[in-house]
């Protein structure tokens, strides 16, 4: 699922140019309440199709994966609170791949600290970023590629799952 969210704030033009989203797509997009409702419908269908759930209790558990937790824990929470919209419960079960990557680097590089973005992390493991940085769908796909790489190295401890 990919959709644009209309931003009524004064930062709209700045964020649109930063993210390279087509301004005409964003200008005609739905508001947050409509997007979250559509998202929950899409997610319910996907859960039924895949036979999974977002509660860490069974092998069929699914989890949201993000590159940093900032978008959900700060942006989405604050915006939903401001607009008096409920945050979808399933989003509460999530993993910050940047935190996993930093932990993996420390354990594999003799305690080396790493500071960088998704593009840098991909390059460090020999992968190339595909698409446009800061485009939600492209960032999501690249985060999934990095997570797959980390899983193949058995680098994902259970302690990084947030719920």
C-alpha cells in the first residue's frame, strides 16, 4: 500500500521538496484520519491473506519494521494525539532496524560506534540503495533488504522489538 498524506502545515513546501514527493500528488491526498482508516482496512486484508497477527505470541507473528523509531514514536503519535485520532494498535509491535544495525556493528567491529543513515548502512554491507531516499516506499523496501541481510547473519536479537 502506498498513498500520500496531505499536510496542512506551513512546512508542507519544505517537506515536499526534501522528500521529492510530487507536489500535485500530495496536494490531492487524503488527510491522516482517512489514510489510517484505509491502512487498517488494507492491513486487515493482508493479515487474513497471510494468516498472521501483530502480537508476539506465536510463530505467525508479524512485526512492523522501521529505519529508526522516530516516524512512529514521535511523528505519528504526536499527530494522532493532536488530531484526536487513535494510533492503529498493530503498529505498537515494531522493530527499529537502525538500532539492530548499530548493535550488529558494535559486536562485529570491536565496539565501533556507527552513525549514519540507511544509505550508509546499505553501503557498509555491500548493498546499493534503490530508489529515492526519503520516499516512504523506497525507504521501506531498502530497510527490508537490510533486515534480510541482518537476518542472514543472525544479527536480530529479540530485545530490539518494541511493543
